[in-house]
């Protein structure tokens, strides 16, 4: 990738949630480091309607704190399209995740369909693990989509996709 091109990063809902995860100071520290890079405009940030739907389940005052921080970064809200829904369904048909995890499939499909370089998440059960990474890679190759990195913020900050 060209050194002058910004990475296109898709954030799932866990990213802003961990800005205030005082019970996980290690994850909170990495999330703040990532957030500072995004505030400085080092990366292009993308989210989706599913991101905001899930975020609204967050209690106050944390929700208000998260929205204050979101105002400090430039991000683009991606539209859910038929292509996104179809790719998310293909992840389910392929056994990567179940219908119960449709939102995680939609997060991944949004990022893939809109050409993001990486999905960042703290969701190790349903996103950031080798089984999911390999399954997404297989489906994306079969469906002729480019490969995407699925990383935790600490992996990203260590340079795993640069």
C-alpha cells in the first residue's frame, strides 16, 4: 500500500465502548492510542447504522461520553445495501457465524463491500479470531472481494496490517 494513502478502518461498536472500559485498562489504553491517531486524521474511519443501533444500547452516562468522543473524529457512516445484506447472509450460509450474530456479519460485510482495509474490534468471540478471519477470507475470495484484516486495536497498533 502507498505510504501516503490513509488506511480505511471500519470500527465495530466495541471500539468506542472500550474508551471507557475502566475494568480493562489495557484495552482502554490501546483504544485511546488508536482514537488519538484517528483524531489526528491519520486514518479514514468508517461505521454503519448497525454500529449506531448497537451503541444506543449503552447506558448513560457512558453513551453521552462516547458521542462526545465521536464528535472529535471524522468518520463516514456507510449505507446498508443489498450487496452488504447478501454478503452477510453468505457468511452465515458458509457457517462462519450463525443468524444470531447477524450484526457481526453486517459489520464485516459493510467493511468489505465498501473497500475498507481493516475491521477493528475487541470482539474476540465473533470477529477477531483465526476461525472468523479464515472463513471471511475464504468467502471473500470465492465472492471476488479483496482480503480484509480483522484486528484488535493492539494488533493494529503493533503494525499487523501496515
